[in-house]
C-alpha cells in the first residue's frame, strides 16, 4: 500500500471509528450537558486531563500506522510493517487505551454514569477483539517480531520506561 493511500485510509477510518465512538456516541448519550460531579469537582479536572491525554495519543497512533506501518488500523487494510514506536513502546494498544480514556474522561467531566458504563463495555469489546482476532493475526503476520514486542510491552497498562527494539 502506498503512503498516500495509507494516509487517506487511516483518515477515513479515524472518522468512522474513534470519532464516532469517542465523539458522536458520547454526545448522543449526554448532549455534553454537565450533571453534578461525581463526589467532588476534582473529578472534572481529572476527566479533562484524560481527554487531553487521550486525543493526541489516538491521533499519533493513527499517523504511525499510515506513515511507518504503511497501512491503517482497520482490519481490512492492515499495516505492512509492525509499528513499535511512539506510544507503542509503552503499551500494545494505545488507540484502544486512548479512546477509552477519552470516553472515561468525558464521563468524569460531565458527571454521567451512562458514559462510565459505555466506556467499560467498549473496553470489554476491545479486550475480546484483541484476544480473539488481533493478537493471533499479528502473531501469524509478524511472527517472532510480534512475539518479542508482546513479551516486552503490556497489553493495557502502559509501562513507564519505553521498550527499545533490540
């Protein structure tokens, strides 16, 4: 896949997946109306920090798929190269982590329990998808390179120090 096609495909998938999951659906649920905070106002600040941290991480990961992996995050147009730079040096699934962080952040910011449930269910869906489809496919496609990555980088909880490819 050419770099231009990878960029266009990633941009299209960005609109179809993360923008809908972390933008449209939360808006549809809450209309972004503030409810009483969860216990104390500090939760709103924590929610805003999660959103601010999650959005750039998702955008950066999409860009890496297109520019370095020469593909997209979409299963129908996967990368030709395994991406192990940027946030992928800390966690194997930064797009999923970022999307869930943005939704969880919106739940805290707007004080809405429905978004907490939505974030939890979406994470559960991501987890099952990763176990059933994504990890076996990556192992089959990239073999020992993926196994090394998998052995050194955690699936969900980021490692503090970046993994360095040998």
